[in-house]
């Protein structure tokens, strides 16, 4: 009798766990399947050199994906992150080439990113313009600004070895961009799971009007996530510039699709109020692994765009049809 009761309790707990973390478990499984598949199809995929190359290339996407998770959790979206990356990438190269010390240039570029995000957040939160429209306009504006700055040419970065180390260097055998991305992910976890600000982000996404009526600074919270997205885009632009040793208006083409695909694939709801930072990490790495694996299999790189689009479509379908749930906000954080 006692054993049967214990088994029922254990079975119920297991079902509850699987139900709550279904989408994270599904993307984790898919990620492992991708590793096994590409490892079997190519000899070099699972080599240490290639895996480190994957995380180095995925780092800028992961940095922005953390901030995009917060944006999408508020039921918003930022389509301009790729163009922001291109603009700051070009501006950073021009600034450093002009003789500005690279540490100063980094601070200035992060400030530019915050300003861009702040402007977009103001239009979305305080002027009531849909985020899709605001950031779609930003996508065109910032890419055009990057083209205007560079006139279509690549701007080389010389005499800034410390800056280039940020994109090409290693620390204890781990690529520096990957270490920076890990720090950003940890910060994202802490913010979303252990701070009142994280709970406010989720509350605004669940029901903006209710959050505002109970006294939350809802407009300021929504505006702030676009500032974070701008700063993250600037950081990603700096990592790209440091790795490539140049700035270009053509940088980060399709970047926003990879970021959004990683976030949505990881289980963050486009409807807002439901988020998974673990899922974002797994989703982003999955996109990076697929892209790298297809290239090693000598599949056309253009096919990766098709795969990314399919992943977005399937992820959104799963998001809206298969996995529904409610995030509860308690004193201990997100539950």
C-alpha cells in the first residue's frame, strides 16, 4: 500500500516536472541529436578545435539572445539588432582607426548601443507604436547609416592588439568571446530569476495593464529591455569587429533571424510572460551547431537560411500549440 502510494507520488512529480520543462527538455534532446548526427556525418565536427570555433562564432549571437529573451518576454520584439550590430561594428572600426584608445572606444560604443535602444524603447513604451514597426524602421535606418559611414567598404582595425584579443584570444584554452558570452548568460539568469526587475519583466509580458495598475513602472520596464538589447548588440558588434579585425556595413546579415530563432526555439513565448534562459542558450547553440555542421558536410551555406526559417516556423507552432503554461511570480523568483 505504502509502496503504491509512493510510486503514485513519484509518478505525479515526474509528470509535473516533464510538463513544466517540456520545451526545454525537447530542445535539449534536439541539441544532443544534432551533436550526434553531425559527429557521425563528419570526422572533424566533434574535435576540440571545431567545437571551440563553434562557441567563438556563437558568442555574439548568444550575447544578443540573452537580451532578446527579455524583450520577447515583454511581448515585444527587436528586428533591428542585426543592423545595430553592423552600425556599431563600422563605427567602432572608424573610431579606433581615428586614434581613439580602444578601451575608450568600447565604452563609447556601448553608450551608442544604449542610446539606440533607449530611443526605440521610448517609441514602443511611451508612444504606443508597435515594437514590430519601430524596430523594422530601425533595421533600415541603422543598416543605411552603416553603409553611409563606410561607403560600402570594409574598415581595417590596426594598432589595437588588445582589442583584437577580445575577439581572437583565448584564456585557459577557452575563446575570450565565449567567456564574455558566459558572463552575459549568468547575468541574464540572475536578473530573470533572482531580482524584482526580472519578475517585473515577466509581469509586463503577462498583462501589461495589470502590472501598471498595481504600481509597477511598466512603461519604464518595457523601455529598459530595449536599452539592454541595444547594449548587447553593441557588445556583439565589438566582438565581431575584434574577431574579424575590421568593421563593415555588411556585418551581421541575417543576425536578427538567428537570435530570434534561438530564443523562440528555446521556449520563450512570443506572446509574452513565459521565458526560459536555459532554453535560449540551448536554442542558440543548436542554431550554431546546425550551421557549422551543414558547412562541414559541404552543404550550401545558403541552405542554412532555409533551415533557420523552418526552425522559427516550427518553434512558433510548438510554442502556441503544444506547450502552454503560466509562469508564477513569487517571493522566491520565477517559479
